[in-house]
C-alpha cells in the first residue's frame, strides 16, 4: 500500500486527502491490501471516518517537506 508519491502507507500516518478539490487531513486507521480503490480508511480531524483511495493521498510529512502533487496548482 502506497501513497501518491510512492511512500509506503502505514496505519497511524497523518495524511492529506485531496477529496475532489476539498482536501482534509486525518489519520490512516485501516487499509485493505490487494485493492486499488477505496483501500484505506482515514479518520479526518476532528474524527469523522472516511473511506479513501490511498494512491490519491499524501503523507502529511511530505506536505511539510514541500511535496506538491502534479494535480494541484503550485505557487
């Protein structure tokens, strides 16, 4: 299981979900190996669980480090 930039996904990671232009941050609480969509469950902060596709997510540490996905405009 990996995020959009290839980083391995691990339970407990803080991630940012693009969510069709309405991004939110949360914690990865569940993943389903072998599935390519809706294969992770992220609990948004403040804690409302959402099913997501992990390859559309970005680890929060990568955002802080300056990773900008190609699908988002850069400044």
